[in-house]
């Protein structure tokens, strides 16, 4: 069977625009003489639509657009992901489903059976599962249709029930999967494993169509996948952009070997996350504070690659505590990136604040108050440019700092998007080194400093980043106990506990952070819900 | 049967502290010659523990504290809400459950059957339901145990299955309900209705123990409830504080009539929400900006009632645009409330910013940039006091403003807690008028203004608040479509659509707002999840 896989980048809630893309894909499929066209999960609304699903008029509007797709399907089998409503149900009436359309007729719906409700997924909030496996006999083929999680179970075993095993006795000729599985560092390999495992069990080809593009904090990588009957990887669609894939399940070809550099992918995920946030919101220009340090240097590279040099404005805001070298590094970076750099020293407003507060702060020592003031002045300046010229502010803090609360609320945390908030400091270094033609050598080499007081170094108030990052990995990603982390990474238990406590203490800051681009298996924002007020740690 | 209902205020995750309270309650129950003691849902961990439940060591620690309760239960039946783990299960292994303990023996567990996964509830994220209804024969009584939502279904009918109906054939003598149902304006009546309906169906008494206290954004009101066999309300525990209730299911007494003023309750909910946030975090002192307007006046009253006058610091920060009357109102309010008021004019830092930015803003008009700058200076000053003296900043914006984005991110939105963020402007007026002995008359009477430019009035940039509030009510609470709202409230459709669009456009601000105290049936923060990037509206 000749199958056309349409890997699209939908905008959440844009039924009109998404339908246009779908209709254009039908044309492409027809021109390519395909017999079947496969879309990704909830392609009509984009994934995840979140509480838009609770707005009745939103769900009801789907019918009109589904009709348009049906009307345009002549000669084609169309497998289209969308939410549908089952008004006969007692419980939640919404179903995450795939419409099966053939030649201008709606044949029926294949509903999603396993509803992920963990991490960034809230599907039980909206949908009821439908535990019904069937075969769709289409053009002489016995086709099984699964939606995302329905197939992952086969490898991961989180549910009592495995839709892939249910299909064994039904002897499908072909499995189609509609997917919207967010990018996480090094998760592509697992997805391919899932497809291979399913093909091995069912002894038939598996074709997976995945959403691409970023929606708020989530990035969808694309890389739609075709695995043949022999459970060999045959084709991957492009990563991080829209793509189509035409394949013939009868054709014989050699296995496809793919080489993907996980760090290049990570970088691409950030570029796409940034670009889509801007494009889909209708913003063109970004501004950010350029300190001369590594975080803002990396964010500037990502912004330039996402938006173009001409759309990135750097502002360097030296204070009495900044080294000359920092300013030189900022200038060199801006030159390398061909972005405009404005130099706005913050001494005057800082002085104005100090004088204003002096009568109230008599006999008080210089402390975090004065450090934070500087960061907040910088935040206010960036926001003033944002307000005046309509550019979106990028914040540049990384995950390790966010974990430790080593950042100023309403200061360097200001921004429309937090680009590195899901990258450990060590990952920041690795990515920055991939771009060392553009990032000044001194930026790459000097020890990290916030430069909010004289001779300040991160290492004065934080343990080494490799230790922080290990504790983060163990606690956030693996759910290890402090004892397990101490044992696993050979870090003194006291230090582990102290870092975890510090992490919880900064929860209040993170809950007011700008949305970040999620690139790990477990981010601090999307997919993680912790109380601010708690006494467990 | 003599039953002791222990309405406690737990701290999330404080297994040690919560167990102490539980053990003390056992003593009280024994002294009162009770036969059975009933606690609220998940009392051991506090509700909701959120992702602490994913931390294995947290769940495993429960066993130790359960043992302590069992050991202290001699002579008593104890019904204790807690999370338990069923390691044999294939799917999620956690169960929201009630331990049934009698005289130092654990008799078993009654598991929760219906898991709310909507609004602020995420129970499917953590728990598996156990659909098993049984009777517990204890001291000659046939006792049915339900956990919160298990009983609500009987009135509301959201699920396919009704645990109350399942009990009919089992002929219970008594129903016990462990509950943790968050406060919402005027929801107490519904809860009592639920108990009455259950008593009518099962022809037996219903005793409901509810959690009290605030945890982050959620307030739990208490008001534990006893309804007798004749389906008459017999007793209500106190609202908004810890309480105990001793009752005898055999005793005959007259029905209890309760008169609750919904607006006094609303005020109490805010006081408790603020107090618990501070107390449980270990903060004693609050500071806030006092503008002379109604919102900050109301917040100051709430703060004083929650923390005491001596713990509230007001700061009034006049600019070139503030009226003299505003300053007089701020002073009068502070006098009435006996709080310290500091006057810190923001002209100097404002001037410093304007001069600094002037070279970049040549030929640009005064616009929201300069308005926001003033708000951000005030935010920075409040945060400086917070940093220097360890007081928590209260932000004072209301729900109507938050809906419209009529507030400055990193400006007046700064704060550890947003006290009024779930109150419409109209509710603010009603509550403020309840406190008109303390709030200056001029504050109550003058038209709302942000005073960020000359002669500014809210009504210059916003439609009347009653219209905003109706659209809010219809769209946020009822999920009406714009057409339905226009019809229902007789507001032009264009205006409705324009307000809804404006509401979605401000989503990015709300996602960086300070946590707010949820007091409506649908807040903007807890329980509402909308994408920032979307094109539905």
C-alpha cells in the first residue's frame, strides 16, 4: 500500500489554519498517487489543546472542519486525529480519536485506549478511554490503528492492558500510529524501539506519524517513523520541521541507519521552541540582556538561528561590579552574531534606589537586597524596550540555577520565554562549545559569576555544578531518595539533603518563572506540580 | 454509636506534625468516651500532596506513621485517610484510601472509588480507583465508608457508577465520609445537599469529616457535617478553623438550622488563605503597597485580621501622577488599621530611568512603557523591603483586572501571594463595604484609577466592571460560548468577543502571577490550564 505520512506543525486551536494544512496535504498525497494519508494525533486542534477542550463551542466547531476534510478525500483513505464527542456517555464525553475516512465517507472512529495522565500529560482530565481493538479492512489490507500511548505500553508496561497484544489474534497487515509525543533529550531512540517492538510482535509494518513544532513549553520533534514487516527501520521523516514521507509497504529496501547527534538535536529543539513561540504569537523581534556570560551568549545564538540577526536586540547593562572583560565579551559576541548591542549602564537608577532606600536601611549590610535590585533594574530596562518596541524579552537562566533559586524573581527571571530553563549548566557548556566560532573564548573559559557584588563567583555560594546536576538528575528525573542519590553518585548525604532542601525552597520562584522550553524528560515547569508550602523536605 | 469527628488543619507533607495532631485527637476522643474517630481525606499527608506522591520515599514513609496511629488506637475505631501502595497492581500503584483500625489492629482499607480529575483535582495522575463497595461491621453497626467524591456522584452524576447506590442493598447503619473539598463561594449549601441526599437514599446517618486550612492556593473550609437518619442536618463543625464534633447517632435532637453569610465566609476564606500561607511557610510579616485605592485597602484589612497590625507594613509610593487624596486615603487607612505606613515617592528612580532611556526612546510617545516603569519601581521597592527584612509581599490585583491584563507584570503583580486574584471587582466592593469602619469613605466612593498618568481612570481603558464580571462568570465558570453570554446577559456580541480575546491575550501575564487564593468555583490559576499560544480566540 502506498502511504503518505503528513508531519505537520499545527497551531493550538487554529481549526481553520490546521484544516488548510490538512487539505493541502490531501492534494499532495493525491499527486503522489498515495492510497492512504496518515496525520498525527489531534492534528485538527493541535496537541495539547488543554482546557480549550472544556469550552463546548470549541469542541462543537470540530464537526464543520471534519466535514471539509471528508469532502476533500475523494479516492483517498484519510486517518485524521481529532477530539470527538460521544453524547451517550455518562462520564466525560470527549474521546481522543482518529477519524477513518475513505473516498468522501466517514467509516468510523478508532478511539484512543490508553490515556497518559502523568508528567506533561493530562488526558484523563479531558477524555474517557475506549477499550476496543478492531481491524479496519481497507483496500484489501487489514489495518490496525493505534494512537500514541496505545503502542508505548508494549515496551513500557505501565498499564494493565496492552492494545498491541490485543491485535495479535486479529493479524493486521499494517499498523498506523497517530502520535504527539513531546521531545525529550535522547528519547528518539526509545520511540524507534517502540515501533520495532510492535513490528516484531505483530509481524507487520508500523508507520508512525508524529506532530512537529512547539506549543508553549512543549517541543514536538517530528521524525515520523516507518518500520517494515521484518522490524527494520526503513525511513525517518525530518526532525524539527514539517515533512512528508511517501512509502510503499510492498517495496523492498535496505534498512535505514540513522545517525543523530543528541546535542545537535537538543540545540534544534531549542531553536524550534523559540521560533514557534514567536511565530505563533505573532512576534518577530527578541531582546535580551547580554552579560558576557555563557548563558546569555548561548541564548543569543539560539535566538539568531531562530529569528535572524536583524531581529535580535542585545542590551548589555554594566554595573559598578561588572568586569571590563564582561563588556568586551558582550561586544565580541554581538559582533560575531551581527546583532545590535546597546550599552546601558545601570549605575544611575541603582544609585537612585540606594538613596531612596537609605533612610530605611540604616545600619543594614549590603546583602541580596542590593544584588537583586541590580537584576531588577536590568529586568525593568528590558521590559521597557519590550513595551516600547514590541520585542519579546528572552530570559537566560538555566535549570541548575533555577533549581537552586540562584536567580532574581522580577530581575533576570523577567521574560516572555525562558530559553535554557530546562538545560543543566553542564549542558549549557556543551551546547555553547558547539558554537565556539561565535561565542567568545573568554566567555567559554571564565568561571561563572553573577557579578552582582565585587569578586563574586557562583562557586562562592553554590557547590560545583556537576554535583548540583547529579542531584537534579537523581531527584527530578529518577525520583531517587536522598540516600539513593548519595550512594549512586558518591555525594555526601548531608550535601544532597541540603541541595534538595534548597531546591524546594526555590519552588515559589519557579512558579512565577517565564514559560521554559522543555527539553529534558522532566522539566521544572510543565509536567511537574509541587506545592510551595510543604514540610516533607 | 458515639462518634468523634476531628477536623484538622494538616501541613502538606508534614507526616510527623500531622501524626502528632492525629494522636492528640485520639486522646481527646478517648476522653470524650467516643467509640469511633473519623478523620478527613489524606489527613496523614495533607491534601493535596501533588507530586510529592511521585517521590517513592515519601509514600514509603507513611507506613511508619500509620503504625504509630495503630499503636495508639486502643479501645477506638479509627478511620484515617491516607495514601497506600498496592505493589501488586499493574497500573499506578497508589490508592487514595482510608485505613480502618480497631483497638490496635488494622482491619483493612476502604479505597476511593471515584477519582476527581478536573478543575483543581488531578487524582488520576496519582491514583488508581478501586471499584469495590463493602460494609464494615464494627461494634454491631454496619458501616459504609466513602471518600469525598464517592458521595458527590449521588447528587451530581458525573460518573457511570454511583457508590451510594451500590450501598443500598448492603443496608448500612451509618455512612462515614472522609473529605477534602476546597472552599468555593457558596458551595457549602451543595455539600450539605449531598449529605442529605445520601441519607435519604440510604436511610441512615451521614457523617462527613472535612479538612480545614489553606494549602497554597486552596482553602478548605471545615464545616464538617452530621446528618441524621431522617435526613435532617444535625450539626456543623466550625468554619475556617480546627474543630471537633462529638455526636451520638442514637440520640434524638432537633434539626440544626444554620445561617451563613456567604460574604463573611468569603472574607474568612481569604483571611485563612493568607494566614496559613504565612504560618505554614514560617513567615510572620507582610508588606504591601497602599495606593489609597480599594484593592490595597481590602488586602490590608485581610492581612491585619490574619497576621495582626504589628505584622503588616504598608508602603505608599506616590508618583507625579498620584492625587493628594490618594495619599490622604492611604494615611487614613493605615491609621484606622494601626499599621506602619512608609511614604516613599518614586520620582527619583523614575526620573533616573527616563533619563537613561531617553536616548533610545527619542520621538516615542509616553505610553504603557512609562506607566509600567512606575509599577515596576514600586514592585522593586516592595521586594527590597522583603529581601532586607524578611517580610512577604502581598499583591493586590483582583480577578477582573487579571482577566483583562490590566496589571503590570513584575510591577503591581510582584508578590509572594496574590490575595484578591480570584475576586471580581464587584466582590471587592462588597467585601470592602463590610469593613467600611476601617476603609476610608473616599476610597470606597472614588472611581477606580491606576494613577499611572494624569487623570487616568479604569473606565478610560476598560468597559464597566459589571460587564467584565458577567463575561468572566459566563466564560470562565459556565463555559458559555460568546453567543450564549451575549444572549444571557444582554451584552453586545462584539464586546463579549473583544473581552474574551483580551482575556486570552493576558494569559502570559497570569502564568507568571503570584499564587492566588482560590475562592470561586473557577480561578484563573489553580484548576485552569490554558495555552499561551493558541488561535481559537
